[in-house]
C-alpha cells in the first residue's frame, strides 16, 4: 500500500477541502475509484457541495456513501469502500479503520497546529504498522 502525506503551506480548512477535491478529480480521471473520508457528517456534506462547484468546467461523479457506495467518488466516514483497489483521501485526524482495504492512502495536512500534531501521530502509526509513508509538499 502506498501512503502519502500531502502537506499544504496554508492553515485554511477550505484549502484542504479544495486539495481533496482536486486529488479526487485527478484519480477519477485516471480511472481509479476514490473514497473521500470526512471528519464528520457536516464535512461530508461540504465535500459533496464542493465537488459540484470547485471547478466550473469539470464534473466529478460523486455521491455520499450511504446513497451510493459504488459511486466513482464516494464520500463517507468509517464506511467500508464500495470498490476494490480504491484510493482513500483521508480528511479525518485519525487513521481509517478500513485502511487495509485501500491500495493507496492520501492524508492531507495543513498548518493548523492540532491537525499537524494528529498527522504526525498518524505518520508514526503507519510506520509502526510496517508501512513507509512519504511526504509530498504541495
């Protein structure tokens, strides 16, 4: 499994959501199913709205997991992915309980102190589980 921590230079939560949408669009265009894991139901709704509007000239087929778990981009919390070989884009501060079911994991980190701390703990936890997470500067 490939695990990458995409590090943003800003501390703005909206930039983090926008980065998640851009990465989801890129994976979908490459033919890879995506599971966007929000931190709570409100963030999942925000992602659902943002995927409609973040890029005026592009449409990313998506749905909330409870509506359609097999959508090309499914948005949920700790749900089991509807596709094999999917990419997990994790916006929660914790590691997904379903992490083993994905072929690639992207953690999006911004400069909010509490999120930085949680992501550092996740980085260490992935290493302790035998993975080799990488850091990617955005």
